C-alpha cells in the first residue's frame, strides 16, 4: 500500500482513529494506518483496529517499574512499524524523553480548543466558563509540555448561548475528526517542515 505510514495511539473508543481509517480508504489520501497502540486492554479503539485487520499492541504503564521504561517500550513498539507519523488519537498518557527524541517533529495530537487558549483536560468547560463566543479544535506537534507544541491546523466552532459542556464538546469532536483526517492527509501528500513554532505543510 502506498503513502505515509501512520501509527495511531488510542486510550478509548477510537472515533478519531475511525476518521483516519475512513479517510485512508480513499486511494488518493496519501497515508495508511499501519498499526494501532494503546495504554490499556479491552478498549473499543483496539477493537476497531482489529476489525480493520490492523496489527495492535498494548503498552501499559503498570507493566513497567519506572515511567522511563514504559516510555522506552512505547518508543520501541511504535518504531517497529517504521512510521512517518505517529498520531495521538485520544491517547491519555504523556510521552517522555525517549519517545520525543525518536518521533519529535512527527508526533501529532489534537485538543478541543484553539490553543494556546484553554490547555489541559477541561478545555471545553473552561471555554464555556470564560464566556467565549468562538472556540474550536487544534492539531499540533507534541513537545515536552502539555498542549504547548507548535500548531499545525485549527478549526473554529461557534458557542451557542444555550450550550452546555456535552453539547459543545460533541460539536468540537465532529470538527476535530475532520480536521485531524484532513491534516494528516495533507501532511502525507504534501510534506511538512517545522521551524521553531511554525509548521508549514507543503514542500
């Protein structure tokens, strides 16, 4: 199969993974998911991958005496599939030094706000509490911080007066899936470069 090789990391239901799998079904997409990894067993994300005939692996923090050993094991597991890109698709663990040394500049994640606004685990709640009229989602390069890496792409989502966290988050998730699939495809087809905090898609 042609195209950029993508390893996807999941921790839950895998809806972002499914968006990538659906997009990659188009021969012109430019990328193929070659493996799916997780930090826990028995999740729907792994089941989606298995139904799609993809190899899967699980790397649990509790199976390692130290966090650094887990990070090295995760790095080795991903590297075995020779990915051009690694995508965190709802992967709820922070990677460490070994992983970033190996995959820095090609490890991407999503976040349900327009970074740098509202980083962290409660982005949708925080945006609502602040009273913003527009929020959205971000695809970014992962660095050693939490939601601090260079921005690759963003999409806006309007906030309605009657929104609660669940309703707003659901609309953001729809935008996020489309943005992630579109961005990975563009990166695969056109290439990308990182210069400090600026990511440019296209050669």
